[in-house]
C-alpha cells in the first residue's frame, strides 16, 4: 500500500496553522445582529416574573425573547423548553435572549433584565433523585411526547430504564466463591472544546432558514428544527465549517434553536450567537455524572461468574441525549470480560444539574472507571495480580457480549494481545508498587477497555466524488472535520483505491446539508467506517464509469483495464491507455464526436445487522464491532501531603488497521490527556442550591501544557472485515481506561480504595483518614 498506514499531513493543516481557517464565529456580514442569553443563577426555581423594561430602553436593542411558550424540544423525550417558562431546572438555563446591534449592547441589555425567582428544593445527585421523598424535576413526565421504546416512570425522576439480563444471575451467585460490592460516583463535568459553541441564523424572505453552526451533527440540526417547529425540511439549510473540537458536546442541538428564535424575533435578519466560556460550561450540554453500584463474583481461581450492576446516569434537568447515554452504559456494562451471568439496570435520572451530551467515549470511560476499579478490588481480595485477573477473564472470539452477541475475531479483536503488550511496555513484572524513599512511592494501575458505538440501526453515510479537468478528484462527504483528521483519512482511502497520490485528492471541508451527502453524525468513532465504506463505493462507481468509456475508446473489455497514477490502461500492456484528463469529462474523438461526460462517483453505506435492544433482556446487536485495548498509568505519590505526579500513561489499542500513523497517534494521545483530566481534576462543584461554583477556566482546570506525563502508544491490528482496510474506531479509545487506571494506581499508592472522581489530593486524604 502506498497511502494507507503512512503519516499524511492533514488536508486542513496549513489553513489552521496559518490562521486562515474559518470557524463559525469568524463569519460576519453587513447588518448582522447579535444575540445574548440571560441565564439562571439558581438550580431550581419558579419564575415569578421577568422584567425587560430597562433592557428595552437600551439603544440598539432590536428584540427581547422571554416568557414565550415554544414547542418543547429533546431528542428522545420532548421535555425541554428552548427558553425557560414557568420554572428553571438548572443553574445556567436560558431564561431570555437579547438581540441587538452589537455584542456589547446585547450584553449590557442582558444585565438589565430582572427575573424574579422563587427557589425550589434541589435534587443534587442521581442517588438522591431516586429516593421516594425527592422533589420532582418534572411533575408531568408521562405527558411528554416521546420516541417509541422510551418509558419514563410517572411521578418519579426516572426518564428511562434499560435492562440487561444475560444468563441466570442466581446461578452466577451460586457459582461465585468470592464477591465484592461497592458504590462509585462522580459529578458532571465539561468537554472544554477550544472553540465555544456558536450559531448564525437567518430566515430568508421566501421562508428558507439558513443556519451556520459549530455542530457535529448538521443533518440532525436540520431534522430536529423541522420536527420541532413544523417547518418543511427542504427549507432548512445548515452549513458547518471547520469545528474547533467537539468531543460529543456539539452533537446536541441547542444554540441553533436559540439563534433561529432570535432571527425570527427580528423579522428573519441574520443573528449570530456565540457562547462565552461560562455559558459553554454550564448553559450548554455538559458531560454526564454517575452514581453506580457494582457487585461482581468469581471462583477462588478468579474466573468471573456474575455481575450485578446499577447505573444511575445524571441526566441533568432534561433528557436530551441522556437516555441514549444510559443505554450505552448498559450495552457494554462489564468491560471486555467473559461473564455468563449479568444483571444490569441503567437509569437516566433527572437532577437539577446541566443536562449532558455525549462525551468522548459515550458513557464508556464512565462505566470502565467503576467496573475496572471493582476488578482491582476483587483482585486484592483474591490476592491475585490485577493484570493476571484481567488476562484470565479476557473476552475471546466465541464468547458473548452482555447483549448476547456471539463475538468473532473480526468483531472483538484481540484483548489478550493488548494485555501482553501493555504488560511489556509498562515493565509490569518489576512490581506494581516501588518504594522511592520514606516519602514517595511509585505505583502502576491497569484497566482494560472496549467500546461499541450504540448508534441507531438506520445510520448511514454518503460520499460523492467529482473530477477536475487535470484528472485530480474532489471528495465530498458529510463528515464534519472536528479535529480528528477523518477527511484526510478518507482522501488516503480513495487515493489508495485509485492508486494515485493523496495530494491529488481534494477534500471539501465545509458541510452544507443542501449540497453535501448526508452523514448521520460525526460521533462514536464511526466516521472512518461509515464514510470510508461510502467513499470506497463512490470510488468503485467512478472507476466503473471510467472503464466503460475507456473500453470503448481502446476497444477492449472493461475488466481488461486498470487504473493508476491518474491513468486508465490495459492490464497486459500498461503503455496502452488514456490519461484521466482525457476521460473524466468524457472522451472526444479526433473527428469531434464525444462520449461519456463528467464522471460523478456516488457511494453510500448503511450499518448492517444492527438491531434495537429487547426491552426486557437487552438482547440485540448495538453496533458493528468492538474496539478493545489495555492501558496502564504510573504515578509518583507523596504519602505526606497526598499529592501525586503522573509519570507515564501507556495505551495498547487494537484499531484493526492503522490508516494514518501520526494521525492515530495524535488522536490516542489527546484522548489519553482528556481521560487523565476527567479522572484527576475535572468536575463541576455544586453548592446546596445546585449552583456550579467553578464555571470559569481559572477554577475549572483541564490538564495544561507542561503537566502531561510521558505518553506511550502502540497498536494491535486485528482487521474488522466490514470496515475499509480493516480499520476500527480510534478517536475515543485512548480516553476510556485512563480514569480507571489512574484510580487503580492511586489506590495502590495510597493504600486505600478510591471510589469517587475526580482524584484530587483532598479526596484521597479524606478517604485515607475516613473523613467526609
């Protein structure tokens, strides 16, 4: 292969490093207006009155949107008013929008809007929310419009319940000689994408609605706006330029709705809305929290027999993507282990917190933290090496997943090989804990990971290939370039198929829902599989058309021809052929007759054999394959003041086939950094009124440059036969085991079991000293 596996510079790299790249907030136009939100300062309260009189007097204010009843929104349950009326349900909820001539005028006027609140009791955690005495976040949840298969429990804070029932749990406990049971938790946090969310809306005189947005899901913006407001779907045109990071947070549809309502309030004029960092943190969708109970059992030899799991997903004030997140918790509830008897209940639970969007890994880093910590606790009870416990129980081809899918080498990869490689790279045999001196100790923790995508069975992707007159080609896909380099990988695939240089493939970066083939969403590490298959189908379609024209010119059969180096030629006589530029716009004979015409290759792909889950057992196929891996974190721990330094973070991931080596390395390393931030320091801090106390980057601190450990990444290649060139997902997997491996290493170092994230020195001290 000449293109696959190489480190190819990303197609958009030069524009980004020179500052020429344009993001949504960079676009402006003459006469553009600006929207500014007013957000609640309470976690739960009745809205008694909204006084906009002073704000309306500010020169340059064009409209104020407040107190109006709009259609309820939400992906699986329509439970969210775009702008709060009657009451607010989380700190940061939008209560009004000011539209003005400039951002400064809009912001000034927003500060003059007075909202009279009557505080209500706050539900501050999922475990608290499921108590019978808990206040209701939604009093009439059973009356909301909802998708089929979604079943909120009336007069409760439970938005949905997903069950996994595999095997016979009683039999599993009868076979278990050693058991552990523990509670784990962590609060919501955020994605902290470099680019805050932004959206621009305009309603044309003919009724067409133009939205420009920093979204991972422009086609979903179009679909949901149409559904919510009863607009003809063809009248909605969504444009997405480059996106400055998303990590799932920009898969939800929120700011686009507000921009549309703001434009509508000023007669359809162009309105730009852009979150400040505080709004992006607490007003727009965040990263879920979780309360979990894990009970696992095994034989004296360490063979896992039973797992009984309860996951309470912090759905925040509105369900939106939380139902899907809680479903994903259930699907891969145990990690990559062979367990015959599983009983899992996963709930989406309303609280008075910001509501969640997907977060890089879609619930899997969260589930892996609680289950992998339980595995380490079990290993200590068995007096067994935790790496050996995982190796002994690693899932293999022929085993079944929690949703009862029979796995094979293609669908599950090679967990044992990942464990063996990470064992070698981490020098595990030198000891899990090493005394440096009386004050410092070094310790290692391991976690195994797996992830399926859990996306709708009807998800699809399309690609179009067109040609330029010199024989180079253009690739058009609905995948959003959010920093993953997926569109560069698609160019590599197409170039490989045509046997040409990747530089001869030009890629359209912007997505326009009116002109770009649809790609479901740029989430779940599915861009390479779905768009890749569509791209190869488009390439094959184009090649067949080229061969058809060339066969008539050369008077040979189409299957006698090959393509390469922008030429079409006879297989047995490579010098006899035609340049692409002679064919791709049709061929013209010497006397002037022409045949063919412009070559346009078309391809699409829809997932196969993916099913819905049985509501009573959870049986079903949630996605095309599992990406698996093993990860180790090594820390140096100060036993005097409970501080620590992360020395090494090691990942061995089975990604099927490395398509762009440095691209994959960058994706995995970046994900590992995010995972260490999530596990080690990132979280919202709530007070008793449900207010976020750290809504700025000076108080909410992700891992910063200079704080990173040594990253070590290696890949295992077990091809997924349905995927282009055998590739598995790689965009999220580096994050999945980092919080768990960090928790396992610190538990060893501190000599105390740690159950809660983030793993800050104060919480380690409290656990060690038995303090609250």
